[in-house]
């Protein structure tokens, strides 16, 4: 194993930038530190002790392996191995056996996790990944005897099947304890519960060698009174060859073998998912049709095949990341921008908010708002998938511009149970579409015919959807001419029409008041910020009349903000259902909120007259602290039915005074707009995982990805993070750092270069792939400014301004930028 | 501890009839063997290793302590204690510490569970119960030093709070990890999550002595990587005095003390639930109002108070059980009738199907059918509560006689999400109401005004509800003049209008066909069986015209059964949506079903012409086997969309060829109707727990209560039970054995004496409380007959016939019965 690097910030691990890995060297991390495997439908979550679970496309309806969230201990259950020599049993990932290991490393890489461990001079190298284009997780396990004597060893695999529907699986035991069915054929263990009836799918777990036994019944393998740490079969040293009939089916292979001195043996395990067409469910004699499973197992039945698949996966990721690479003075910045932030953006794009150790995978579909925002972080890597996603999302919009708040990934239909009236939702479609067009130049997407309300009869162009989004604000204004907030805007917990007294009532889906008074200054800012892009698009497409109409509405909104949205030292947050201000000096608590400061300034409001700087100074003074910028201050100490869920959280947590990280980049961007590169970057470093690594023990969640929330300054545990991985934080931070701090910003007509950096930053190089061409950009800052392009050269030739044109595909251009 | 009795049938335990306890002597039972604490809203489930959970009224919406179903190992988590001496740690119920105990007994009694254990000469006596009329579980823990030397000991309590809504608690971590709040005040630990907002309730856990420390944060107490078996605080020997902020709040008291030689110390722990009126939520200074909690803790702060509460509980149960006591030749029969079957009936009445180790407590409300049937087993014990329940249930009926299939216990309103169209439902209201009237003579209940559809504007008399029930069948007949089955009849899994191909679709709530063809012969039998009682009631009340009208419909139904419901050797089960027979010689599988044999014969069909005997012989030949009578035969080996869920189960399980125990008493009753006392009793003993105790290891679930299902003869594991405790099996078996086998049967006008027993049974004595009088009944069978009362004497005087009149309340009468 490689030596620990000198730059180690924490005892738990370190970044290995060369391999694009985070290396965990102590299995007892402050919380399970996980990784995501899979890119295109087949997914696994895997922790640093090999805990986690697997599903196909939908974490609720097609769960392959069982997982118990918030268990005691946290993170028990996964895809496990036991190695046994004599009476000694250990696991390659420490858990489940938990025997102390002589060496331990978990290397979370891009789409794979590798576990290197050693005990009794037996070295284990386990690599888990989902090969590209494959509905299977592959586990390559190598064991090496590092002694001079032969060793007799046993190896047991273990996973527990989930009976497909994850919600039903954890509640409906009255039925489920009677339905489980498996089949064992050689080294292939099949899970076929409910295949006899309405399912056309089954799962299998195979190994590419003969086995000396197996188990498929959990109780037979573990014993009724044993946990995963000490299965009876393993303690006994012999598999039970059990066939599960109901109760809890599992899959465990049993291998017994000798390793000669210095010898290495390798096994490949495949956990696969198969769908059979209706006519091919059964063999001629009525048995399970295993053809596809056997083919899938055969695709990975040799070390060479697995090595090729791993190489293909590495190429896939390299190709994605290559779209934006920085070489700058701070390795932490480099590894965030080049590797981990992009990686997290891809994971968030794939999973939305559906499955993590915080999101249990049964509650939420794809969010209209979430999924639009997530595109900001990936559109430069996977423009084709972004295009598809935009059209999927737009199809769940209604003709009046409103939108289903969520839609189901399996069906792509809007979720009627949750419904609509989150009045910021429509605007995000404008942002995502514009981000896509600026990245790709694909204006044709605007002419795509897209249904409203998933009804092909109501289809219209995507452009018409954008107009509907814009007009949804225009048609839903409140008494101050500001946008009505509906159930909530981006802040799901600011519920101004809910007035709930029933603890079993959802704050998000309940409206106990008519909702025609409460207004959101944040949406007002969004409307102008995104609306200006809409106007620019209209002009670019020659829709002059529409552009002028829209501009009049933007002007009216700017006037409304001027008159009713400014509180003296910052922008107001909202007006409640009684018309009273929120986020104002007039309030005792919740006097200032982060959202309108970000969005009004991104909209350009107050940039000319100093209000932007005043507001940002207020943010700095009242909201910012060591671990980020809190959402509001002071936090609410009591429940306010007129404010909703925000006031239900203890002070300093979540939306009530927590650092809701998603919103911090808005302030970073706002700071760049007023030219304050030092503050923008300072805020960036307070959140960016690589910079926070030194706080790992306090932070708790993974030091390589953003969390949704860090406890705020009024919390009992300031600096402690929760809800890592799946958060709009990833995309917005990426957007802020790459486009506004580093300042390489796509536009309709080319790449704008407009960095806003700390004055002390002397320069950096960025390789940016844009519309097929490669831009090799060197930025120099000898004068120590924060912002301002003094001169730019393309391929050695000085050019005017700071907009790089669109170059021919596959061309390469060297760009020099002098700040000053 | 008492000696093990000589009649022990299994190594796991034995019945202690004197104390009305089942005594478990090996903590490693084949499955967790549980008990229910609480009678009136505050409930705990407790396993033989002190696992389980607590809730108030509704297991979904008001869960006090957390529980993980189907965990690994099964049954981890509960209300636990740790005793520590030096480095040695053990638990009074073996779990969670799992240190071997020198002695172990779990005594599950009526409304309490007691754990007697010993290690290192420290004897522990732990009794857990819910005092009558109290929203709290009380735990009395006594420790005795049985050595000659003083001992320094530590005691830790532990429970894990559930954040109230059990479903949300196990899924919504994104919110829940941030909301947990506790407070510690002296020896009182308060759980007050969400009290700051919409909840008016909190929970507390107290002990009646000073404590030396506490913990309220799970991770601080257990450590992130420890299970319940080895908390870090206990291993360390010192509490962390942690205050939980979000994550997972717990409650743990820490006590350190010395026990002198031979000394015994006693502690009383109280886990309570408090609701504060809106105006009394807070103290003057804004703190949690603890008045009610402190009062509740004070109610049980001394050994004397607890002893009194335990005595009151014992009196309560004795009084209930005294309503029917048998002294017969078989102690197994006695303990079933006198103790365990009545106890299970009460538990089933209290919990319906809401919470067990199989029912996760989040899925089901009160079933219309279930709750009506459950009354059969308790109406003699708690007539007032039965009356209330009948009126509650009836209020969820619609004006056309149809009924919500379920209603919510908290609101008593019908569950619209599940809806209606289970066409047997309405008839069960007739049965339960008649059972109540026969028991009590309270005909006035018929005049109670009861809403339809929970709408007071649609109220009518309960009698009108019964008429609506009757007419719902009359108005919903199919092509053969038999009742339409709707979504299902009693067999929830025979779904003849569902035709589901979507695995995420409920078989019960989906109707993909119009439903105007499929018919149920079982409902036809029910209609006559219960309809005859309805006619008798009409005549008794003088509604002659209605009686005659109803009789004509019964006659028509009898004719329909004769013409279309008889298959030659047994009664048909149903006609499917294509009009094809089910449960017929014409079928390849599912040729014969149990339900119509039971119900048609209970309706009297075929009693005169030999068809009843023929059908019962077919049952005996084709359905009955060692472990009971299976539901259908042969079991389905493939999915039949036209039959629905029944064909989804593997052969021999649940409704597909399993012994669905609920239905077996119907055959027992039918056998008594043809006078076959030997067979009736034989069937009784195949299911009755006390008789099955010898199969305990195979049976798996508790040997003192019925299970819903025992795997059938075609199963892979014949004789293995599942889904114990909450099943209509309890009430129906009680009804069959007490009223038809032992033959003491309430009627409108008195107690009918009509035993039908094994010819070899020489006699028995029954004490029956009926309408306030006590009947001391001695039955003698010197001639060795099965059925037929030759002569009866009341208080020494010979009387004609076999109907005992209604005696004056509080009178006592000696009855002698001579069979022959």
C-alpha cells in the first residue's frame, strides 16, 4: 500500500489525487463514508466498511439488496465477505467481522471502491464497481499468501435480498415472510421472489469458480441470535446449503481452498439484475429462464475481462472530467474542481434526492426544482443526457406554467399526491434550459415538442414552456406586486399558507389558507435573474416583441423590489399571509435571510446604488461564520404557524439558522458581482470539502463531498454536517467556482473569461472543452487584482474584450489572460 | 425459582397454570416469543429477551420507542437493562448483553412479563406491566446479593425514543436527524421532539431514586460502532451525561450502588406518555410543563404502590376470565379455554391487526371484518366495550350496506384510500351484533342512532344498519343468484376482479374488471348462517313482515347453493369473472376450498340430505393433515391473474394451501352440527397451542397463542407457523370450543347446553357468568356419547329441554347435565 501523504489533514484518511481517490485508513470514520457505484440505472451505495445496498433504477420499487437505515450500529448490512483461517474470521472491509486488521484502506474512486487489507499475512484486494452498460455490480477479490507456508482458507460471500419493493419489504411481514424464493444452480444463486407472478425480473449472485457450499436462508447462515458479525456457518466453518422458503432469503457462496506460499488467487463475483420479456420468462420445462444471467456472469468471468471493464470505467470518467480541469496554486481547489465536485454533480444528477444514508430511497421522486438545478453541474460533461432530462422535466409542467413538484423516475410522470404550487419551480426550467443552450449552442431544443401535464395532446414547443414559466410569475403576483410564494419557494420549509396544527400533516403539501397574499422576494430576484436570460434568448431568436413584453415585467418587478423588497440594510425575505414582512428589522427573530441577498444581487438589483454591497456586508456580519453562511438569523425559538416548518427545527439546524449549503454559492456569486474576490473565495473555502477536511471529526460526513447542511452558529453542535452527497449544493458550488470565481463562463456566443479571485492568487490554468474545441486558458494576475481582464491573447494573438469565440470542433487553442 | 413441571412438552418452557403464566426457560427460543402489556390505549410489546416497543393508541402515529422489525439479529432493540460488576456485564433478559446467565426465566403473564435471572450470585427480578388506567409502563427491578460479601454494582437502563410517527421515523432521516430534543431533570428524562411545534405530547422515563448519571444521545451511549450488546458507556463503567441534539435520542439512567450480603434493593422505572392541554403546554417561564409526568411517576414511586397496581391488574384479569372457566379432564384444554385463548382474544380485540412482530404497526387500521369477528371472543368478558366497538364499526358503513374495509383507531373514520367492496364485510356486523345481544340481552342497542359513512346527518338505528347489511347481499347477486364477491370475501387473497399484471399494484384495492360476474359461495353460506339469526331477531322484535321478506331471500339463496354451489363431493368455492367454477373437480388445482364447506354447513345446507357429511369427509380426506386443515388443495403452482393474490404464494403457504387457522373452527363447528364430536375435537387439538406445544421447535412462534397460518402439507416446511397473536383464529376457536364443542351457547332467551365432545370424554365442569348470574355446570357423559342432552337438573331439580333460563343477577345456580 502507498505511504500516507505528507498533506494529511485528518487521521481518518487523505486525498490521493493521482488516482482520483479518497483513501480512508481507519474503518471507524465519524460516520459511514460512502461511495456510489453505477452510472446508468444499476446502482450501489457502498460504505467504507462495505455496507450499503443495490437497486435498479428506482430505489423504492426495484431494490435488490436489503438495507436498514439508522440501524444500531449505524451501517450494518451490505455486501459482505468473511475470510476464515482456522478459528480466525475477518472481513476485507473490517465489517462485518470487525476483527482488527493489520492493514486497512478503503479507496473510494470514481465509480468504484477498493478495499486493501491484511491479516495473518493474508492480503486482500477487493474492488467493487458497476461496469459501464451493465446491470450488475462486479466484485473482484484477490487473496495473497504473504508467508512462506501454504495456507488453508475459507471465503464466504454474503448479501441479503430485498423483496424488490423497499417500502413493502420493511413493513409487510405478514405477507413477505411467506413469499421469498431462491434457486441455486452451481455457483449461481438466484433470487426469484414474485417472479412466479407479476414480476419479469430476478437477481442473481455468482462467482466464477466452483463452490464448496452455499446458503440462501438467513437464519440458517447467521443463526437467529447472531448478527452479521458472527454467522453460525462461518463460526462453524461449513455452509448449510440451505434453501430459503420465505422468511429472509440471502445469498452466500462458500469457498474452501489452499493458497501456496506467495500465491495470489482471484475470484470474480457478479451481482446482476435480469429482465426477461414476457414470452421468455420460462424455459420449455417451466423453469426460470437463466440465459441472460449466465451471459452476464460470463461477461466478467476472467480477470482480463474485469481489467478491461475497469479501464473502460476509468476512461469514461476521465473523459467526463476533462471537460474542465484546473491547475492552480491550491491543490485543494484543484481536487475539488477537477475531481470531487464534478463527481458529486454526476452522482446527484443520477440519483437526484432518491437514495443515500439520509434519503431512504422510498420517499422522493425527481424534484422539478432539484433536477433543473442539478443540470448546472453536469451540462458540460453530459450534454445529451442533460437535454433528455430537460425534456422529461418540462413534460411535467402544466399549461399555466406551474409544475408538479416531483415526478417518478420509472414512469417520468408527475406525482399527483404531492402536486404543485411551489411557485419558484417554473423558473428553474428557464435556468436549466439556458445553461444547456449556452453550453451547447443547441438552440434547436427550443423547437422540441414537449407535452404539458404528460399529455401529448397538450404538447407545445419547449420555448412555449419557458414562456409559460415566465408568465406563471407574471400571473401570480401579490399585493406588493411581488410573486406569490404558494406552498413554498426554494426554501421548502418557509410555508406561509400552511398554518398547520396537526403533527401528521405535511408542511409542504398542506395549504390551510388561500395563498393570495404571501409573497417571496427571493422569487422576485429569481424572476429578474433568470428572466434577463429569457429576454436575451428572445432577442437572440428574433422574438423582439416578446423580449420587450418580458422586459416590461422585469422592470416592474425591479420596481416592486425597490419599493417593497428592501429593508434598509438588506433585502426582505417575504411577506406572510397577513402581509407582514419576514426577514426584516421589524422581526424579533428571522431578521435577515440569505436567499434574497443572493438572488436580488444575482438579478443585478442594488449593484448600481450600493445596496448590493450593503446587503453583502450584512450577510458577512450577521449570517457568515467559520463553517459557512447560515440561512437566517436569529433562528426561531418557537413554532410560528404562519411561517411553517422553518420554525419547527431546533435553532441552528436545517432551514432554521443552519448553514443550508445550497444557498451559500449565491452569496459567493453575488460577491463576485461586486468584485469582492477575496470574500467570494473565503466563503468557498468554508464549505468546500477539501478545505474542510481538517474538521473531519466535527464535520462527521464525508470529507470529499458537500453536505446539504452544516449546523449553524446558534446550534448546539456548530460545524457538524448532515445529509451528504445528494444536494443542490454540489451543482451550485461548481457553478459558482468555475463560472464566477474562476470565471470561465459559457454564453450563447462563446466563453466569457471574467475571473473574480482573491487578490493574492497569482494565476491558474484551465483546460476547458467547449462545443467540441479545447481551450487551454492561462490566467495571470501579477498585479494582484481580484477582477478585470486587462488583455487576452488567443494562440498568441491579442484579442479585444474577454469573450472567446466558438471554435471549430476538435480544434485546440491556447488562451492567455492578463488580469489587472 | 419454581421447579420445572413434570408435564413439560418442550425444552423451551412450560405452562404454569397456577400463575397463569407461560414460563420460558431458554432465552434462545425458535423465534421471539412475546407478550402484550396494556389494556386501554397505552401498549407495549415485549419479547422473552425484553425486546419490543411501546406506543399510545396508534402504533403508527404515536410510537414512543423505536423498533426495527426483521432486524439482524431478529428482535434487537427494546427496553433494556445492563448490570455491571467489575468488568462483567449482563442483562436480566439475556439480551442485549447476551452474557450467559446462571438462571433465566421469562414469565409471560396476563398483562405483565417477569424476568427472573441470576449471575455472579446477583439475582434479578424484573417485572414489566402497564397499570390499569395509566399511560405508562412500569418496570420494577429488584436485585439481590446472594453472597456473604458486599457487592459494588452498576445498573444502566436503556430505551431508544421513536420520533412519534413510526413510518416517518424509519424513512425521513433528512429531517429527523435534526429534530430530536430531550431534557433531563434529576432522574426524569424527557423526550420532547416536536413538542415545540404542533405536538401537545411528550414522553418521559424516570426512576424512583437519585441517579449517578444519564445518557440521551445514542452515539454517546453506544458508540457509533457498537450494537446494543456492548454500549461504550457500560463497557467504560460511566455514563456520558450526554444531551441529544438531533440524530437518535435515547434515555438511559446510570445507577451505582452497593448491595450488602443478602441485601435486596428495588427500583421502579416509569416510561410514561403525557398530553398537555393547549393552554398548559408551557410553564410560566416557557419551559416544558412537567406536572403530569411528575404526578404519574409519583403514582408508582414505592414498592407498595406497585404491588397494589399489580394486584389490581391480576384482579382485573381474574374477573374477565371468570366469565368462563372449565375444569375438564385435559389440562391442555383447561388452560386454553380458561387462560390463553381468552387472553389472546382480549389482545386481538385491543390491537386488531395493528402491531406485532409481523404487523409493523404502520399499515393497517381496524378491519371492519376483523373487528366484528374479534368480538366473538370477548363479548362475554367486556360487553360494554363490545357495545362501543359495534357502534364505532357500524358508523363506517354506507347506506347501501357496504362498508369501509378499514377504519383508523385514532379518528374512527373509514379509510378512503382502501375503500370498500369486500362483499362479505357487511354480514359480519350482523354476526357481532347478534353475538352481543345473545350475550347481554341488550336489545336496546338496536335502537341506537348510528351514522352511515361517519356522517351524523345520515344516522339511523343500528337495526337499520343490520337491514342494510342483509340487503347489500340481496342487492348484489351475480348470474347464478349467488353473492357477488367484489374485491374479495373473507379470503382477502381470492381477488376475482383484479387481474393484476403490475407488481406494485395492490391485489386488494385494485379492480381491473367490472366485478359483476364473480360470485362467492362462501358469502352465500354466510348470508344464510347469519341471515337466520337476523330473521330470528326480526321475529323476536315483532318485525314479522321483515322476517318473512328476509326468509324468502334466505330460501332463494339456499336454492342457488343447491343448484350452483354443490360440486358433487363438496361445496364449490366461487365463480370467477368468466363464470368458471373455482374449487371444483373441474379445476386442476384449487379443486377444494375450506371456506364454503364451513359456511354452507353452518348455514344448515346439506345437513338433511347427507351433503354436509360428504363435504366434511372430503375435507378430512383432502384438506386435513397433522398440523391442521389447509385452505385449498392442490395449491396453485402458477400465477392466475383471474384468481389474484392467492396464486402468488409458494405452495403450502398462507392462502395458497397453508393452514389458514382462522378457517379451521368453521369445520370444527360444522362437525359438531353433524354430531361428530371426535373429529371436531381432533381438529381442535391440531391447532390449539397447548396441544401443539410439543411441536414448539418446528412451530417456531409462541406455543401459548394461535398463529394466523401454519404451513400446509404441500409446503417446504409443513407445520411451521407465522403471524402469531393478532388473528381472527383466536376468537373463532374460542367460539367453536366453548359454544359448540363444550356447547354452552348464549341465545336470546338463555344459555343453551349442547355439547359435542369426543365419545371418550367422561365429563367436565364449567362456571359461566351470564347476564350477571353464575351457572355452575357439570356435564357427565357416562354413556360415552358425543352429543345429546338426556337430562338436565337446575339446583337439583330436573328441567325439560336443554335451555337454561336467564337468572336473576348475582344469583348462583348449580346445573347438572347428563349426556346420553
